[in-house]
C-alpha cells in the first residue's frame, strides 16, 4: 500500500504568519474562538483559507439547508473523499450543534443508508454529485426532488463540494492532527 504525499510547507500560526496569512487566521480566531489545526496548512496560501472561510459561511447562511442537512452534505462529501479530519470535525458538530439524529450520524460515519428518508435522499444525491463530478442524471434529480428538495438546492450542494474539496484535499496533503475538541469523533 502506498501512502499519500505530505507537503513540506510549514503550517501557519498567529505567531509565524504575516500579511495575508495572519489576517485570515486572525479572522478565523475571532469567528471561532480558536484556530483549527487544518487552517494552518491552508493559510500557507492565504487565498485558499480565505476562499474556504467565505464559501463555508455562505453555504451555512445562504443555501436553505437546515443545520442537520448541512452536516449531512459535509459528511457525505468528506466520507466520499476519505477525509478523517473533516469526518471527525463535522461528526462533532452534527452531534453537539446541528441536531443530526444519532442513528443518522452513525450511518453517515459508517457509509450506510440513513434511516431518515429525506436525509438519505440528500446524502445519496450529494454523493452522486461528487461521484459524477457534477453530472447527475434526470433520475437522480427526480429522486432528490421527490424527497422534498428543490432544484435551487443543487447549486448549494455544488458550493459545499467546492468548500469541502478545499478542506479535504488540503487535509490530505498537510495531514493536520485532529483537534482535541474533535478527537472523540475520529474514524
């Protein structure tokens, strides 16, 4: 088995960053009260972290998904992309903050169908969007709509895919340690 490449770039911190990296890390600190480990690598190119933070905020605020639905989308993408860091972080958020039912969270983490039919349709459609590189079939969209979603939700899923691609792929190459607050949710 081969292991993936780890980039040889020093993660940025408030103590080591300057210019754009420092500004975006300070904004994250102010917003969250801490700087997640994954942000250090992303801040090596401040535009990556800045784009991630803006897209993440917009997904949360502007796509019309409930907090539980948002976590289903993020977890489905992160599971498909094999990102353990994001699986841990979003599992904690799903459990403690977003109201994802425990049985649905367990299914998401294990890669099984969710017991809630609407959330399962969202999970399956999100996974299909990632797997097909944004090329769902008419049948995929019909099933998604029959579950109660609208076509306007599809661009929201595309935004989530963009955001999670930035974080999942960055985590793959930087391999940040899972923060202590998420450690109980490692997969």
